[in-house]
C-alpha cells in the first residue's frame, strides 16, 4: 500500500519522510490552510528530493492554467484537485459524507471526509463504505488515518493512504516518531 504524507512545509520534514520510505509527499497551495506553502519554497524542496518520491501539489481555488503553471514551475508529479481537470496527472478528491460518489474518470482518486474546512481535519468517514467499491486499486483514503485505524483501511486493499494531522507535532510540522511508527505498521 502506498503512503502519502501531505502538508509538507519544510525541507527537513520532506527529507526525513523520504528517508523513512514514504511514497508520496504533498504540498498545500490553499492559502486558507495552516499548512499553506508558496510555490518558490516547494520548488526548492523538490530539487532536493526529486526522484526519490512522488510529489503532489494540493490545489483548491486555482484555475486550470494556474495549476499547470505551478506544476511546471515546482516540478510536481501530480496535482491533487477537487474538480475534474484534463491534461495533467491528477489525484481527484471526493469529500465523503455518507455515500460514495460516482468516479467514472480514469486516474488516481482520493476519498476524504467531508468537513467544514478542507484537509487535515483528523476526522474519518465510514471506511465500511469502501467494502463494495470497485476502484480500490487507484484509491487513496484520507481523513483521520492514523496508527490506530490504518489496519482496518489496509484490509480494504486500497491503493494508498494520505495522512496529515496524525503525523504532526503541530500544523505544518511533522513528528519524526509518528511518521516512523506509521510507516513501520504499514510497510513492516
């Protein structure tokens, strides 16, 4: 199962995550987020980790052209988006309340819990909803994923998990021990 650590804000945390064996790292370009980071900073971080991990930019309010320009400027592998977008490698996010959406498009998808704010809430949706979902082989699960519930997510045989708040000391700063413990459970 793939593991994505999102909400990276500094090179130190990104390097540690890569050294620990994470598969994807994410950077939030949503200015209302506590984990917001500027394109210039992400570009510098990616120069130091490129080739060792897949990189993802989280876009909420940007236009398609802004997203494409940011991806080129930063050197990102994927754009995580909350709507359909063509012409780029994307991870399409669906916010889950109490039923799963229709996911007809190809490519990676991410199910996150529906909350008033976007991302990093630490709140889970009903994982049992995934039982009969047919596209688990391209599905990231987010929303309250931690060492306490990841084994039940692993039983669903999904493509990956996406974590933010459960591996932090505080918003925007990762906790080395929490990252290490999570990856020990998932990757052995």
